[in-house]
C-alpha cells in the first residue's frame, strides 16, 4: 500500500467514524425529544402517584440520554481534531496499527466496525489499549486479548 493509499484509508476510517457518531447524536436527540414530549403530554389522572412516577421516569430517561449525547458530542470533537493526512512511523492518535488479523485506528472509541471489508477496532486515544500501543512501531509486540500480538505496520 502506498502512502497515498494509507492516507486515503485513514480518511475513510475517520469519515465512517464521524458518520456513526452523527447517527448516535441524532438518535439521542430524538429520544430526548420523545421523552420530553411524553413527560409534557402525561395527563394528570385520579391516580396522582402514577402520573408523578411516569413524569419521573421520563425525566430520568431524558437525563440518561442527555449524558450520552454530551459524550457523543465530545467524542465527535476529539475525532475532528485527529489528523489522518500523515503517515505516522509509530502509534499515536490518528494512526492505524495493522496486525495479522486486525486493524486498530486510534481516534475514537467506537469498538469493532467493518470498513472496506476490514475488521477495524476504533480506539479512543484514552483507552488502555491505545496507551499500550503508544509509540510502538512495526515489529513491536503488545498483548491483545491475552495473546502476544506483533505489529505488522503503522501508518
């Protein structure tokens, strides 16, 4: 793979991550709006406790999804700051780390995704595995899922 191909692949990884995070943000906003509408439309009935319980549950749901929304917005901001137009010699934020059976992209904590037919594990730069990979180069080893894993290439 040429340097141009590597940068293009990393750009596709970043775009896919942005799209996924934006979908999560939109879903959280919809859920928050629905919870607010449900709380607002809850009719006061003769069973006052039932009314108060429903309102409280809707409020808790709204708060939970508001926290998730804030986390996704933070994740998107961190991802937007990631530079993917550089071929890195060692594992840093914005780098891809290829091993025999897996590709790691250090930029956003989105877990395992399939991009261009490749299994890619998106790692937050703050994740323990990303920290273990930090400054490692091709030929270096690290422990992944309890097994010694050799880095084939970093870019």
